């Protein structure tokens, strides 16, 4: 299946033997000029690229004080070395978080510290050369910006921020990544990552309405661009067509229907994802976010609810108000924005949803905490809500739920292996190898509790697992959406299921 060795799954995590440069060849395709220039980046390496790169680094150091602190304070204690899934899966020592940081740090020292300017060898400072730039391109695209390492670092050094800064510098010298930059371009032109135009979107939503009616006998609406609706749903475009994402979208629609609220999708903001974060570009992140503000204003909605998308939720929860606020035109009685899991959870708590857990009895579930939700956001008004709320929603819909080992869940969760703008086929080897720690934890819970399925609330995780599960002896359909479980269990008022259940109890 693969022309590289797929890592073994062990009974417990083993720190691998180092194999230097084993992933040096792994680099994503470089963006062509046509994808670089609309984003404000050059199409190729300019003659004065070194000055441009150093100036950009200086600008970022001034703008993000955390970056300078992170580059200054590492004591090389080694606590982070075995915490990265890419290191564990690839065995390449440059995938140890501290080594990844050093790629940027040694150039920082050379140009921005007294010792590095005058005694470079003494402090391990190096000149910026094309070879160094190539190493940056390769290894900063082997970091999914998942932040797991920062949880274990006694100083809280966040390699994700270093990796974002490196990618931003690379973009500024014409070495942008094709996958991310092409997608950002599509969002500007069409409104979503997939380049799905409005008529196709409308057709899809109408098709789903018919499917739900056939299945339940109830007309559940999936409206598009409906002015005056109360809620704008912003969801990853994968939800509009691919399995298991689309089953999640059906779940949201059923929940809104049962809640009796009016809602709509938007063809302008038909994408929750914000790849501006992955390339470290504040300007692009802001521009992508502004579509949501504009759509909310044009449609006159009172609330914004986000669907199941990990990094989109991080951008929404942590930055949306700064990037595209103030949202003073929305109803201030609700969280701005709100996660669909919190929305559903509130209804469950208030006994406003009828759920038949038996509909999910053919599955034994576990839950994968997506990195950007677990370590980059919160949920609900409670501490740790991002861990408890999705689990409580699952448990309300299923009889069989088991968590994976404690050191692989909550804020210690392992990345799926495809986050941070790496979900592209040109990085398949990295994605398969990087999935190993998560697969190891899945294997453990499968052996212990006969778990059959893994649920997630992130479009990237779902797509990544669909592709990588088979490499480890699982099947691609073992990954499910959390709202797919809700969709299976929910008993719609007036549905055939309701009649059947009530018939049974009479
Ligand atoms: S942020 Fe995640 S992917 Fe990047 S170095 Fe740290 S653990 Fe590895
Ligand atoms: S854990 Fe923190 S201080 Fe220690 S080596 Fe890693 S980044 Fe440096």
C-alpha cells in the first residue's frame, strides 16, 4: 500500500531510535505564482531574498513578543523531545520540537543577538542560506501546529507559533505551500475551500432535505442565504458532501429543527476553515474572517454557530472578535460565536431533545480530542468544556463510550497527523507516520473495550482518519462525526421513528 515503512503499533508508546534526515525529502509542493500573488506574496525567490527574510523575521519579532521570548528562553531540558507525533512516527530527530525550533533559533541568534553577530560558532548561530531555507520549508511543514509539545514544556514554549512565523517568512520569499495558498485563494473567489459555487451548494442542501424526509417522513430544512434567519451556521465545506462530514450536517439540521429556531447557511461564508492561521498570516486570517462578518450583516442574523471544524473553532473562539469584531449587532445573550456541540448540549441539558441511544448500539465509541479545540480553544461557559461537552453529547446519544488512554486525551491529545495545513496527498508519508501515536491509542481501546468507531469534531481529523485508518488495519468508515451520532439518535417530532417508539411503549 505504501512505498515506505508504515510504523508498527506498540502496546505502549516507545521512544524510537533516531534516524537523522529520514524525512529530509518530505516537502509539500510549492505554490505557483498564480496562487502566491493574490495573497500578497512573491511568485519566486527574489534576488534580495535574504534581506527580505531577515527583515520579515525582525518585523515578526517586534509584532509578536511571544516569538522572541520563545526563541530566547529554551533551556534545552529535553522535556518536549518525545512529545511530537511526527517525531514518534518518523524517528527523524529534526522532528523533535526543540530541534524544529532550533532551525529558526540559530538564524535568529545570528542576526538578532549580540553573541550570534560576533561569536556565531560559540552560540550555534548560522547564516541564512538557501540550504537552511530548504530545511525550514521541509521541517516547518512537518509540524501540524498542534501545540502538544507546549503542554509538556516547563516554559510553555509554543513550537506552533515558531512554525507559523517560519511559514510566514517563507511565503514572503516566494516559498509558499501550494495546498494552503490555493485553498485561501478559492475562499476569496468562491467562498469555500472546495470551490463549491452557490448553485451546487443549493442543490446539495436540497438533496439532503429530500434524503431526511425519505428517511424520517419529516421535512427538515437546510436553508441557504435566508435573510432574517436567527442563526448563521458556518461550517467546513466538507460537511456539504463528503462522508462522514455530511452526516454531521444532517445532525445539525435535525437539532435546529427540533429546537424550533430559524437558521441559514451562507454562500458567501460557506466555509468555516481559515487556512490563514496555518500559513501564519494575520492579514489573510483577517480577510478570511471578514466574510463571516459580512455574511452575518447581510443576512441580518442574531447569532453565529460554528459546525464541527477544529482549527476554525480555534480561530472563532480565540480570535474572531479581534479579527472581525465588534459583533455588537448580534444578540449579546448568546456566546459569540457558539459551537454546535454547546448548542446541542444545552438542548440535551434542558430535556428538549428526544434521543434514542439504541440507534447507535451497533457502535462502541471513543472520542478523538482535536488539537485546536483541546489546546487552542474552550467551549461553553465552563473550564474544560471543550473536553466534557462533546463527550456528554456522545454519551447522551450512545450506550457504549470508552476513552482512549489518559495520556493521549484532553490537553495531551495526539494530533491526527494531518492538521496545520498538511492534509495534502503530497505529504501522505508524513501523514501516515504522524498518525501512529493516535492509532496506537485507538488500538489500545479497541483491544480493551472492543471499540468499533472513533468520533471527532474536526473536518481535517475526519478526512485524515478516512485515509490513514486502513494503513493500520482499521477501516476508513470507523471515523464518525459527533453530530452523525446525534442524527442517528434524535427522534424527530412527527417522524416514523417517533410513531414506532410510542407504539412500542403503548
Ligand atoms: S506543535 Fe505539534 S507538530 Fe509541532 S512540534 Fe509541537 S508536537 Fe510536533
Ligand atoms: S521542553 Fe521547552 S525548554 Fe525544554 S527543550 Fe523543549 S522547548 Fe526547550
